[in-house]
C-alpha cells in the first residue's frame, strides 16, 4: 500500500488499517447517534471530555505567554495537555480494538 499525505492507493486490493478504522469509527458514531442520546453519550462522552480537556490545557499553555510573569500561576498546563492527549490516545486505542482488531494481530506491549 502506498500512502501520500491523505491520498491512499490501495493497490493490493486490501483497505489499509487506517481507512478500515476510519470507516468503522464513522459507522460506530452514526449508529450511536441514531440509537439515541444515552447511547451517544456512552459512545462519545469520555472521548469528548478528554478532547475538551486537551484543548483547554493547550489554551492554558498559550495564555501564559500573555500573562504578567509576576502573577504567573504555577499550574502545569503542559502536563495537563500531555495527560489529556494520552487519554485521547487510550480512548482511540480501545475503539481500535473493539471496532477493527478482530483477531488481536495488532496487540502491542503498550
């Protein structure tokens, strides 16, 4: 398989793992939304919460550049951002295994 930027060439006839995951994830979101508000919340709630936390922490890092150094808070926004981004990764990793990794071939040691 050859991939250049976002353009994919599935020349061997098999869909690449990334495309399989994106299609399965889109289907999962669509089905969850159609199943009602509660299903949608359970399907996306943690992922969305982690995404918001990451954005807020990244904004916090950026905002420190505009603050008065004498009033700079000691809060570690970078650590917050790293933790939130890691949590997003973990959510996506779980979704990958539920939606795509049927035979466990892509398991890794973490």
